[in-house]
């Protein structure tokens, strides 16, 4: 219902300040709109700031579209893919401009694509390089290239002082008129609910629902997940869009792998073999289920997509998930190969350092140590005989130079033979959920009959176009390309008052 009085008035109102929200705001501003961004958390950056900063792009339209069609496998409307394919080809230029204007440069960070599908050889990835003007964000820990990319975006927002950025300002509801058009929203600031007029449109960019247990249990096949994203990711935008009449898509789909949860940290930590698979990087552990059996290639081609899938298995004989948690087992030499985890935290209330040799984590009790494998298995309640057989076969695979069971690349294989032995429980870690409101090629949110909900746009991972495979580095490009389209179209709406 339209309120009698508006507390704040803008043309375009953006909810959420990650890459998608920032880009939508910049574009709407440059198109002449008066813009505000409301961010729920004390600090902006969302998942975006934690990212690897790598953006997947294509050299030419046709192969890029072919690759997208195969990776999206009929889960996304063709018009949306066509628009995104064009965006992926144009994006290197856009990023170079955004970075160049604030004194940064871009580089090609990878040639080719993750999956062996048509068009893969025409794909590549770009990122922003760091320079001495980058100062980092004091509230975020463990961030890498995503921090640099966010610096560029934040500088671009800061160069436009007319964009009002308000943190600690969760958007609570959308305001619709009698025709169902979105004409404003309700934001909570310092405990007060304020009615905010959006003369032209609202753009929702609130990320995923990783920390909403109810949505996770309603929509995800895999259960007992933990999440590494900031705690504000509770699917608010998805729920608000649903209330306004939105259809949902890709709700089952996850970007994630496996990793750890430790006491007193409500944010999960993924293991340190992240991003693209490096086929000659030695991974110290094997993963075993609760029966002591190996069940997967521990370092699959897209560690942050397929990495989570093997844990999903539901065993009908025991009516339970025998791989949740699973256990990573390694030996003394493996322990010395480097930190097994990299905490990444975008929240000034929490921090955690992981030691280079994993010893502090043994002392803290995160990692169990035992002199023999039998002792290790006893402590964990894993059948010792099976664990011994598993480790023997693994060590034989290492001697052979071939993983006969799960095709793990030979360069990553490390035997488990030198005592003491170590083990840590690993859980399915959600990096971000991909599902949310369906959108069209103009980034308008659609109702269940494919009709746009008037004056409501969205961008980023709150309803990603990816609904089959996680296109490694595709999310960031989607945030920028989708944010730009949403911001432009939102600003072009005729003011309703
Ligand atoms: C460690 C890591 C590495 C990654 N590496 C890559 C990579 O290299 N390439 C790639 O493509 N992808 C990568 N990703 C994924 C990528 O970071 C995300 O998919 C993307 O950044 C999501 O951006 P977004 O703008 O949609 O959401 P976010 O950046 O998460 O921003 C959403 C914002 O909305 C806010 N919000 C939520 N609810 C409300 C509300 N009610 N009101 C107001 N604000 C609200 C949140 O607090 C948050 O700040 C990575 C992710 C992680 C965690």
C-alpha cells in the first residue's frame, strides 16, 4: 500500500552494495537518476569483496553463446543468454575503463574455460591488478584480488557523491501500488522504519540465502550445509520479490565446495585449494566418508562447483548422508605443505588466522592428531580396518602414478604414510546460492507467467542466470553486466509521480 508520507525520495533505489548493487547505482546515476544504495550490514562489500576478483569473458559472441548454452543446459531463457553473451564480450572494455579512470589496470588472468564444451577455447578471464593506491578494507580479512576489484568499484561510487550510500540499513519490504508496480520500499535505520520513494524503480541486489536455514531446507537438495558468506545473506531480496509476485529459478543451485567450521565462528572456512584447479599443486589429503571409504576426486576440475556435489549422496540403507561431514586425512609431510584453509571474513566482529603449518589448529583441537591410523579412526568413530585399506590403496595409487578410483590428477596426489596422522571434519560449504527471482534480458523481475513486475529490477546472485553449472568467474561478470543493464533500465523508467 502506498503510504501517505514518504520519509526519503529518490529516482532509483538499490538494495545491497556488492558488485551488482554498486554497478547498478553507478549506471543509474550516470543516466541522470538520483540514486541511493541501502546496505544491510555495517560495512559494504558482501560476498563480492571476498571473491577471487576473476571475471569470465569471451572473445566473440557466437562461441561465448555456445558455451553459455551448454553450461546453462536449458535452465535459462535464450534471450537472457544472448544478452549476457554480448555483455561478456564487451566486459573487458568496460572493466578497463572502470579501472583506468581510477588509476588501475586490468590483465588477462586465465585463457580458456573450466569445462570442455564448445566455445571454451574462446573464453578467458580478466582481473584488476593491485597498485600502491589500494589500501584495503579494514573490516575484511583474508581478501585477495576481489578486494582490489571492489576498491575500483568503491572509488567509482565515491567519485559520484550524489549517490547516497547508507550502511546498517536493511531493506525490509517493497511498497507496491494498486497495479502491483513497485513504487518504493521500507528501510530500517536505527530501529526506525522509513518509507522510501522510488520515483522510477527499485533494483534488488541482495545476494543469496546462504544463512537462511528455512530457505536452505526448503530449496537445497544437500542438507547440513555451512556458509562462508557474510551473515547478512538471508535471502531478504528473494522473499521481498516473492511477496511482490516474483517467480523463482535455480533455487537448488550452489557455488561451493567443502571446508571447515570451527567453534565461535559463525562463518565457514573453505579449504585452500580454491579457484581454478592447478593440476600440479600437491593436495595433502584424501577425503573419506563415515565408513572410512574414499568417494570422490578431492580436487575436481571446478573445485567450487562440483566440489560440493559428491557430498550430497544420501544413502538409502542408512537413511542418512554418510559424507556429511566427511573427513580429510593427511600425514606429517602433508601437514607441512601449507595451510589447509584460508579464512575469508567480511565482518569486523570476527577474525581468524590460520597458521602456515596447521600446528596452531592442531593445538586448538580443530585438527585431530594420532600416532597411528588405527588410533585416528578410533577417535573419530570410523571403522579402522576400512580406513587402513583405503589409505593402502591410495598409497598404491600414488606409487602407480594414477588414481584408479576417481581420476584425481597425478600432480596433486600425496601419499598418506608418515606418522603422525591428522584428520579434520569437512562439511559442504556454500560460497553463494545462485537462486532467486527470474529475470528477463532487461533485468526486470518476472512473475510466474513471465510478465515483468513493474518497476522492479534485480542484478547479481539474487537470482543468477546460472542454473546448471557454476561458470567459474562468471558470477562477477554477471554482477557487472546485469548491474549495468538493471541500472540503465531502472533510470529510464518514466517517473510515476
Ligand atoms: C571466496 C570467494 C571467492 C569468489 N571468487 C569469485 C571469482 O573469482 N569470480 C566470480 O565470478 N565469482 C566469485 N565468487 C562469487 C561472487 O563473489 C559472488 O557471486 C558475487 O560477488 C555476488 O555479488 P552480489 O553483488 O550479487 O552480492 P553480494 O556481493 O553478496 O552483495 C549483496 C549485498 O546485499 C546486502 N543485503 C542483503 N540483504 C539486504 C537487505 N535486506 N537490505 C540491504 N542490503 C542487503 C548484503 O549485506 C551484501 O552486502 C566468489 C565468492 C567467494 C565468497
